[in-house]
């Protein structure tokens, strides 16, 4: 049965009563009070923050680069002990001539291979003494590198060219820098103009950087000699 509680004296009266039986106070029906229970909020999805995206991109890039580097080494053969000794002697010539940055990279940052990897086979190359896979620092030294240079100075000249590729220089820039720096190595026409490496390098440099060979009465002489 419904009932009304007197707000003044607290007596419980019948629901049909208009006044309180004890204190005659007017009775009014109170609206039932309901306690509001907040509904549980649905979880909201928060995407990756900018920092996490950068970390994810850097991680994926690192995995790809490492995988490519390993595949270049796995698909080619390394140098023999004798060949590696010849390379180290040539690098010592660069040290002697003051090419410390280049010699450091060639000694510490480069992986030398004796045969083409999958990248070189795919791209192909002209007759060359060496080839560099940038930015991985993988340098392939072909049989011509060990056969045709007459001494360690000429092999140092070839390695100097590849060092510039390790640093990201294009072919023309590498040819120009080697030709300009050849005197520091002692690689001059007076001593080496008869060699195959000299003739090849002069031909390639004249074709790529012709301004270096527009001196003399015939306008075809080496401007650095």
C-alpha cells in the first residue's frame, strides 16, 4: 500500500490523507528520486602518435637496409688473403698522400667483394676495375684491379675513385676529384702515362669532365700538368 510521510513530524500517513494525522500539516506527494548511474563509456581508439610512426618507419627502413646489405654479401664472394693484402697496401698509399678521410672509409666502412652480387648483375656495368654499391659500402674489385695496375699507387688511385662513390659522389665528380688529386699520390703522366690504368682513366675523365683538358696550344692538353 502506498503511503505519505509527513515532512514536518515524520509520521507515515495513508496515501489518501490530505493532512497529517499528528500535526495537521499538509501532505504533498514527493516525486520518486532516482539515482543517476552514469553509463560506461565505450572505449575510444587512439591511433599511433607521431613519435611512434617515426619509430615504426625507422625500424622498417633499418630492417630493409640490413636485409639488402646481407643479400649483397651472400650473393658474392669475398677477397682472398693475398688480394686483401694488396688492398691494404694501396690504402696505405692513400694515407701517405694525406687522404685520411678516404682511407679511413676504405679501411673501416667498406666490405670488399671479388665477384658481382645480384645488384651488379642486374644493373650491369661496363669494363671496370671496381664498382661500389651506395649506400651500403660494398665495393667489388674485379680481376682487372689486381692484374693491370703496375703498382700500389695505381691501385690506390682506383680505390680513391671508389671512396668518393662510398661518400655518395656521382661518377663525374669522382673522376674529377681523382684527376685533381693524382699529383698528391705521385700518379703523374711523367711516370704512368704508358700504363693501361692511366690511359683508361684519362679517357674516362676527358669524356666526363672535358674542361680539365682544354689547355695548351691545341686546347686538348691536361690543365693540371
